[in-house]
C-alpha cells in the first residue's frame, strides 16, 4: 500500500474515531452532556450464539451499544475485553451491550465461549451493519433509550472515553432514560 493511501486511511480513521467524542461531549461549565441524535434505528431480530432470537426493540428504554465484530479482526480482539468490562460495570444499571458478528469466516460461538464474554452477541449481522453504515470492524453504534442512533464509530481503544461517557450520561440519572435531553 502506498504512503498516500496509508495517510488517507489514517486520516479517515482519526476523523471517524473523533466523531463519537463530538456526538457525546461533556460541557466543562455545567457537566451536562450534549447528545446529537442522528437517526432512528430500525428494528431488527437476529439469532444469538445460543440460538435465541434477539430483537432490538426489546431494549427500548435502555441505552444500547452495538459492537460489530469478527473473530479474525485484530482490532476487535483489542476492543472486546474493554467492552466486556463496560458491560460488567453497567449492565445492572440498564446498559445493554450487544455484539453483532459480521463478515465471519470461522465459528463465533466457539470464539465467544473461549473468551468468556457474558454480553449477548448475535450472528449474521452483515445486513444490519449496512443499515448503520458500518464500514469495517470493529464498528460501534450508540443508541439512546428512545431508539435514536446517536453515533456510529470505528475505534479499537478499549478505554475510549466515549464508552464511559455514553453509559454515564444515560445511567447517572434514571430520568434521562425516560425523558432524555
């Protein structure tokens, strides 16, 4: 790959990486979080790795983080342990994390079991990824409790500040999940 192609790729990923920070940002003066709602999420149902159907609308009223991943993706392998920690920290407060397996060429159920991840993951999510504009793995979709897509991002940093900001924004005040900004 030529240097100009690499530079273009790096600049594009930097832009995408920073987009979630712009969509969910903390104001220094009053600690309110500004949330920009991009579009309404379409409902969908996919089968989980355990064979049960998972439907997005079942989680209406909860903030939802969709994580698009594949077993062969090195960046997913970096991100998923951080997502697992986020899930463990906030699941009891209502955060719903759903892994969405895409572009798969191996056995995601074995991968999931071997890594001990406890959050749901669904299979064959390629059509869903296209609807959200996911261009590769890992991809993340941040959905408000009202079902609005707040942002679509691509990053692999398991400690990315947008993850905590998203969870804390909707879970710090129970009324936000109902009334939202």
